[in-house]
């Protein structure tokens, strides 16, 4: 194993460990903050795979926006401070089964689909914004436009849900 | 080690250096300062007035929409970066320009809806 492999594995361990802490911690706010660590380690993993644009998108969207959204959700609903005793749900074994099944499907798809696909890590700038833009605006234009409709639907849905008088 | 990893090693060292400056400043402060806490000194500083209630309060649900708008427009901004690097290149041109404006148009419709429902007015 090279140094890069070691760093990549360590980042993976940090990401998984922080993710386990997210679901096991007794303090809801700490769960959101552990999620920052997990997402940050994931961004580091993307960086190690030379996908630098994806890594900074991970930092901007997940570490920045999604965690802010989660913290807002916590602040809006229960306003807890300190430990919460009633965080364990009776459904947690079902949740564990669903999580394992989802992970199984994802890993199987990835392994079967990309087992023989190799990308060299020593090409300069392959994960930057420009190659991504070339592929999005040459090949994946329709999914890109459909995404805007998805964002619109989510935006309208959030407004409708949060405003009672509409 | 190629230039990509070398560049990010520099970024990493810079991050460590920044963390070291903050930790060194606070740590040096802690070593040098006298430490005589009293009840009054340990209360939360709130403009020199005694604090009222707890530091944790529920917030209004309307602020959630602002956080949500931020998420939507962060996603939107993320797509502007790859677009900005290619739209002037040979073989893209007005079509790519139009595609981005279709994308922005959909989101602008959402923003117009939010404005129409007076979500954006600060209360």
C-alpha cells in the first residue's frame, strides 16, 4: 500500500466511525455535528480520488447547506439541550435491516457495474470543473434540465409545507 | 507524487498551520492568564445585562424556508461552475447558453412563487 492508499483508508474509517456516532449519540445537536465530520471525511476521500470538483461540492452542499438544514430542523422541532433519553425507536432493528439491504444493493451495483472500470489517478485536472462541464453539457443535458424541475418541486413543496395560510 | 497531490499537500499543511495558530493563541493565553473564576464571571455575557432564560430557544418555521432556499441555490451555483468553464468553447456556444437559462428559468419560477407567497419578506 502506498501513502495515498493509507490516507484513503483512514478517511474511510473516519467517515464510517463518525456516521456510527451520528446514530448512536444521545445528543441531537452532536449528531448533526458528527455528520459534518463524516461528510468532511467523505470530501477528503473524493479529493484522494482526484475528483476535486465533487469534493468541494460535497463541502459546499453537504457540510454547508444540508447540515444547516438539519440544525434548523432540530431547532424547529424539539429545541433539546443536553441528552435526550427517548431517542431509541422501537423500529431500529427494521431500520438496520433496511440500511443493510440498501448498502447491499448499492455495493452490488457498484461492484458489478464498475469492477473493470479503472481511471488513472495521475492525469492532471481530470476531476476539475471543465471535464465535468464538458460531459454535463455534451451528454447529460436532459438529466441536468430535469434536475431543475426536481429542485423547483422541492422548493414549492417546502414553501407549501411551512406556510399554513396557503 | 504528481502535482495534484502535491498541491493538496500544500493546502493540508496550510490548514494545519491555521489550526496551529488558533490553538497556539488560545493555549498560550490559557498558560499566561490568571485563573480566578467567580459566579458572576462565569455567567453568559449578554451586553452587560444579566441573561434571561436559557440559550436555547425554538425558532420560527419560516426561517426554515431561508435555509431551504440556500440549499436550492447552492445546488444551482454548483452547476454554474462547470458551465462557466465550457460555454465559450468551440462546439458549445448559444445552445449551452440557452440550456443554462432554461435551468435558471425553472428555479426563477420557484423564486417568483416564493416571492408571491411573501416567503421572502423579512418579518
